[in-house]
């Protein structure tokens, strides 16, 4: 992909900056390219949220509490504290779903408008599994490449031992 | 002088335990990788047929294989443990009695049972997933604080990996 001039030179156009999406779209327009940028934008939002978590608005917070309410009715107070402590972590983990969902659908149940991430999906374990599904293929490629290097080295050693030039 | 020697010794011991100085055994890694490639496909086939029990037995047998030391060997091992644990957790999600057995498995996979500290590996999704599964098991046992720590480790590793992906595909 072609980058617009100076898109990486100034601090306010870094990938974590809120201007990043505008720069990306401008760059696409300059290059005359077309198509969805949802994948790139979703990853940028995820990283931005990981580095500097954004606060949930009242409506989103209410929505999360409503979804937690049935689980907490008979839960002792110390368990409730644990849930409160976990909410930011789980929200960040759930943000990982954005990457996966944005690839397959624009109507996947996650609303990331206005920079506020509202998780409507179950969070926790499923979010980590989604992250794994996203990251594993490239890791497997790396492992295969490393094994191939070792295999080639072994073959060379065996040939050398056999006296084959 | 003695202090210097002890310091050097500890440094080398630490590096060796981290897999940095592990004796290079490419033949072990190559043969293991070939074995795993075949066995993972067998597991895929069994799962496609709905034969979860045999898939679990196969993964459990793989778990008992001798595993080479080093970063690559650890990643391959964590991949097997992750798959085995995911299947076992999903198999009996409502049965609380199996969480204790699963905890032994996650601790074994992460090297928590043999050492005071977990194995040191470079960030990779297989280890991150295993930490997340460890958190899931701890959560199942009601150990919320320990579960939180495990989730944080998984998340920290995934952050690094996502950052790398972005740098690789700007």
C-alpha cells in the first residue's frame, strides 16, 4: 500500500493517533485505491485501546452492568469486587474480537463507533480464543520456517559426512 | 573472585534454563515437528468425525512425548497442551470436579510444577493461549485473583504479538 507523504514523520500521525484513520483513508484516495479499510482501522483501534484504554460512556456501562446482573444476584460481595476489577481487563480482551469480526462481517455485534468500544459478546475466554485464532497462523508459518532451516542444516551435515560434495 | 565466578555461573545457568544456551539438537526438533504435523492432522480428522475421545487420547499421548528444550520446542509443546486443554474444558464445561485435574495439566504445560517460575519463552500465541486457559481453569476453581494474573500474562503477550503484526503489515 502506498503511504501519503509524511504519514510517519510526525508524532500526531502515528498509528496510535486518532488522526491515523484519516491519514489512512487519505492515502488510499491518493493512491486511487478502493475497498474496505475496516481491517486496518480495527487493528489500530485495538492497539490504541490497549495502550490507552478509553472510558466507556454511561450507556455502555449500563449495558455491561445489565448483562452482569443475572450472574451476580447470588454472588457474595467479594466476588462482586473481583468482577469490578476484571471489567477493564475483559474489555481490552474483548477488543481483540474486533479484529476477527471486522474481517468477516460489519454486522457482527460489536459497536466500535465514536472510539468507544462496547462489548456485546461474551468476554474472557472466548476473547482470548479469538485472539489466538487471529495470531496462530503466522506463528505456525514462523515455526515451519525455523524447522525448515534446521532440516536443511541437517541435510547438509549428512551430505558432508557422506562425503558428497 | 569467587563472587565473579558465582555470578558467571548463575548467569549461564539462567540462560540455559531460559533455553538460550540449550544444546542445539536440530534433529530432535525436526523429527518432533514432523510427528506433530501428522498427529495434528489426525486430530483434525477425528474431530471432523465427532470422535472427541480418540482425539483427546491422541493429544494426551503426544503430551507424554519427550520434548526438546529451547524456545521452539516449548512453542510446539504449548500448542499441543493448548489444544488438549481447550478440548477437555469444552468437553465437560458443567462439571466442576474436573477443574482440579485441568489445573495440574496447565501447570505442567507451563512448567509451573517442576520449577518455582514458569518457563521463559519469547512471546508467541501458543504460550499466550496456555496462560489464558490456565486463567480459565483458575476461574473455574474460584481462584479469581490468580486467574486475573494469568489473563494479564496472556494479554501482555498478545499485545506484543499484535504490535509485531502491525509493524510487519503497515
